[in-house]
C-alpha cells in the first residue's frame, strides 16, 4: 500500500489532540490518583514528573521518529529501517502489547459505562452499599462482559472509520469536552467544605512514603500514562505529515497529560477529604466505591448537584478511556491492514475479535475465573503486569537504543528539525536523554523490578 492511501492527520491540532487523547485515559483519572493516594501525595507527583520529562518523553520522541520516517505500522517500521535485523522483535512486542493492554483496559472501561448508566438513571443513591454494588457487578458472570463488549464495539466503530474521519475527528470532539468537564468538576470539588485538607495532601510532599516501590511505580505510571514503549505513538506518527513538529508535539502531549493527571487529583482529593472517615488510599476502588459515597455525602443537602457531579465524572472517565482505546486498537489494526492487505473494516474486525476473547478472560478473572491463574496471577493482573512491568519498559529501552545507536544520526536530526527547517531548542540535551538517560534509567528500574 502506498503511503498516500494510508491516511494522514489533517491538522496540527488533530495530531496533538489524537496523541494527547491516547495519553490521557484511565491512567490519568483512575490510576494516577490511586497511586498518589498510596504513595505520599506531592512527593510521588514530583518523582513522577521527572520520569515523564526525562525518561518517557525521550521515548515518545523516538517513537515519533520511527513512525514518521517509516510511515508504516510498527512491525514494518523496523523492517524498513533495519532490514534483516532483529530489531523487528520490538515491533512484534508492540502489537502484542497493544492487544493485551486493550484486553484488560476495556474491562475497566466497561465498568465506567455501567457507572455512567447508574448515574444517569440516578441509582447511585445515598445509603446504597457501594462496596457491595461494585463487588457484585464485577464478579457477575455476564454483566461486566456485556459492558466491555459495548465499549469494544464503540472503539471498533471509531477505528474502522479511518484516521481522519475516525480517530482524528473523534479525538477533536472528545478531548475538548473532556477538558471542560475536568475543569468544571475541579471547580465543584474545590468549593466543597474541607477541600483544603485534600489540597494539602496533594501539595505537601510526604517523602517518608517515597519507598523504592513508590519510585518504581512512578516510572511504570509515567510510561503507562504517556502510552510509550509499545509503538502506539509510532503508529500515530506514521500518519503525521512532513510539517508536524515532533519535539514540540511530544512536549505538548507530555504537558497536557501531566496537567490532566494533576487536575484529576484536584477533582478527587478535595472531594474525598471533604467527607470524614474516607481514606485517600482506597486503592483501585477509589473511583468506583469511594467516590459514589463522596458524591452523596458531600452534596447531601442539594442532591441534584451530586447527581450532576457524578454523571459528569463518569462521562469524563468514559471519554478518556475511549480516546486511549482507539490508539491501542490502531497499533494492531495498522499492522493487519498492511500485512494481509485487508480493508480497514475487516482488519479492525480481526483485532476486535481477538480482543473480545482475551478481554473476556480478563473480565471473568474478577468473577467465575477468579481461581484460574497463570504464573500466580489472574488474567487481568497478568496482562497488566506483562504490559506495564515488562513490555513497556523493555520496549522503551529498545526504542531509544534503536533511534540513538542504530539509526543514522543525520536521519534522526532531519526528522527532529524537519530537514533543518526548524530550530529545536535543547536538541542536544534531548539527544543525550535519548542516548544515555532513557535506556539506562529505564534499564535500572526494569532490572531492579525483575530481580525483586
Ligand atoms: N495512556 C493511556 C492511559 O493513561 C493508556 C494507554 C497505554 C494507551 C498504552 C495506549 C497505549 O490511560
């Protein structure tokens, strides 16, 4: 297939919103506050931001270089840039990563559809036992699977419409809406009585909680949140045009992603702290068990506000999940289209079918298949582990090494400067980060974790 019929993003804004859409997801609104709550608030955030800009951003820029210079899916990218060399393994790891991540991500995304529906029909009423609601729902043998399938169906629909009228158009629609929802919710949250304690928790670093484990989690979180290491952004970059500025786009994506993560903290913690007896380190149940309780208690005197707050919150979560899931799906879809010369719709079906099967296994691991373990883990935890602790960091190491050690320096610089027409501030620092800091930094964390 020639490069011209593959499609391209039609505008600069489209590039940034689609890539930021990939980055901004459940990782920001669900996982980030959970990790912050567990690992000492602001101290964790500081370490996290260092990882975002010094480790994850160099990987992102490297993915952009690989994607745009090859203009093909992540496997063929290595085939084109390094013919006959084993680097192609990194491409296959990306396809595997995309499928695994979508399989478990769609489980949680399915939960958000259920919670959106419960909010909409005003069923998250005060006094309901939210812990039982959550447990009963996720362990039900068919309900969560149904919601997961609905979510995968929507993802499939958007991806099968193609780059410009699918991914770009929906990202342009959903991202601004998402940002507006987030800011309105923050406004709500900050005016709650007792919000100050939440702010204090977020802004005052508690370094005593910053254990080695917390530092390792911060890196895993940075990679997951920025979608780097599995060729997702390389795939998007294969649709960038010649004028796209790789470095400034990567920087914008990192900034948008970090701002959204921190704003989500500003939505959640002031709300959580405004209700006495609720702990900020509730773990993954934070947004599905703790928050419904908070919505009801905090707005007990004006229930309609609680209704609006909760509905907006779950819609926000759902939009964020969708803009990310389409990017996961696209990694493998681009590959299937180009490998077997299939039409986009057919290729998308192949990927969706695989994800339906694997995704169902993840979903059932909260219920009937709870006892089915592979290497001591249920499917959901196994896939999460394989992606976040293994494929992403290893991919990050390989990607940066490939760009700085294998690719011709001139080609890399030509990509970063658009053939010398751009002046990129800090270019040498960036190249240094790609060459040394990212592979070594990620390697240290990765091997540390494998050894533990
Ligand atoms: N970055 C997304 C999030 O924060 C998750 C993601 C991982 C998206 C890998 C694409 C690829 O939720």
